C-alpha cells in the first residue's frame, strides 16, 4: 500500500499509530456517510472516530475535526477559530486545499496547512481514529499527537 501524505507525516514525526483498512466500495448497513461507513466496517465506537470537515470561518478555509457520532456546530467553530461566521466549504475548494478527495480528507499531511480545531471530546480517549488520507483507510493515534501535528486548538465544536 502506498503511503499517503497523512501516513508519511506520522512516520516522519515518529508518532505511534496504527492503520485500519476497510472496503469503502461496499457500503455498510446503516451507513449514511463516509465516517459512518468506517464505523460500521471497523466495528468501533462512533464517538472515537472523527471526521474531517473543511469549512470557511469568515471566508478563511478552516478544518473541523468532530466525532462521526455528532454534528459540527458552525457557530461554536467560528468562535473557537476567532471568527464570527462559519459555513461549510465548497467540496472542490476542500479537495484543492487539502490535496485529498472527499471522503478521504485527513487532518494530517494536507497540501496547505489550514487552521484546525479538534472537538475537545477527542481528549477523553486514549486513541482516536481519523482518515488516513484516502477512502477506506483510518489512522488510529493518541489525540494529543493529532492536535500537536495539526497545530490545532481544541474546543467544544460538536453537538
């Protein structure tokens, strides 16, 4: 398997992580999105699996990392990022800025370092899972390493 930019970032940082692969072409029962498909395929707690959402806060592309089991609170994200208004980014803008395709956007190893906010619920787990940079690949790592490598802030941005 070719290493994605996310995996290379983790290897270069010397971070302890594990990879979890699944078939993204086979939608799992009850899965409504890419994150839910990962949860169903891997049989893990949805609160421990985090999705990467690219948004705009006051027009600036900003990454939000929230549990698959929750929804992004755009108002809370805007406040955490020091802005006033948040909205979802256009998928093409997200793909262009991150270098990843929708459903495989990782908060790690993005083409352009974007401001990032990780929901603070991540800190309650020993490890969390995020996209490894392609559909069907999740990376499991300690949340403190995720926050550090993304130069992220943490805040309550999920509901």
